[in-house]
C-alpha cells in the first residue's frame, strides 16, 4: 500500500539489497554533512564511478532538492499494530469484487505467468490489490527526490544510497523516464510497489515491448511479482497456509505476519470465488 512503509517493509528492502555499495573513500558522500547540494554533487561522482552514464545521472538528478516532508514521514513512522482480523477485515472485502474481475480480465496472462513461474494468479492478484488497489494508487512522490532525501539523512544512508543508484540504473536502461518515476514516499515503485533494487533484480518484460514497465503494463507487473516470489523459493502446486514453505515466501514480500496472512486469506477467497 502506498500509505504504508513499515519497519518490516524496510527489513524486506534491506534483504533485497544484498551487499551494499561500498564507495571508495575519495568518492564517498558522507550523510548529513554539509549542504544537500554538496552531498548530491559527491553522489553524482560516486554514481559515475559505479559505471552509471552521465546522461542517466543528469536526467535523473537534475534539479533534485531535499524534501523535508519525507524526513518527517520517515521519522514519525509507527509500528504496525492491527490484528489480522482488523487488517484483513478492512482490506479484503472492499477488494473482492474487483479482484475477481481482475482474475477474469487477465486470466490468459495469469495462466501463462503460472506456467512460467509457478505462482497462482490468486496470490499475485491479492498482492496487487493490497498494495495499490490494482494499480489505482501507486503514489505521487517523485522517487528520485525521495531516495536522495533519505540517502542524505543518516538513519539508513547506505541502504537508500544503494536504492538511489538502482533508480538511476532503471533510468539508464530506459524502463522509466525520470519524470514518470513516482511512487510511495520511501521509494517504492509501480503497481506492486518494488523498491528500485527489487525492480532491477526481478522486473521482467512480459508484454515483449522491450521495457520492464511496472508503472503501466499489467503483464509486466504481474509477471515481475511472480518472478520475485519464485526467486524466494515459491513451490509450484503447494498451498500458502501459515506455516507452509509458500507462506514463508510471502513473508519475504512483507515481514509482517498480519500482512502475509492477509495476502494468503485474500488469495484463498479469490480462489473460492465463483
């Protein structure tokens, strides 16, 4: 969901990063020291040293400024405290009809995705619905500005610097233009809210147009979500009840047990729907 970026979601993003970028001392951009503009200039040099093209750096970071409202959101996060009954009761019933319609509308695509990745359409559609209401609410925050702001802040600077590097790589390979790169306040992108590192690792071009477009292409969105789950060990043909191997995979999507149980519950409801 674009309005939620819990501590558990941050844990998922941290895991998705793998080895964090290690800048050379000469190019390192210390967090929170000096002006934001000076920090950004250092970051641009570091990005160039990492092999990112000047065109991508210029296009992605030209005119980027610090957004202190992002820092306020980050610093005021509250621990997710709803019970499964509360959360699922609020989230699932309003999305059931649309979810069933999405299963039918994209039935042939979801069938091909299940053949390729082994993940049932019900699970993918459940995630799609819970994250952004099936692509309706993907967020409006400029991603590069959000990530630069969070990278300059010292709370999780290395993590968000790495995400900002990957956002520039998305620009560089032509998947999303910088002006179209908008999402949730902490940098999640697209209709199922991938952090840039996950976008780089798991996004696929399922519609065959040469771009991995998780903003507008439903086939790319759905297949990329399935690819993410498969990469974390999804077992084809197995259930996703709590305690199962596939439930553990859903928890790689979001560490919150309440959220993971809601994904599974929603998917099971969709599977039983007429």
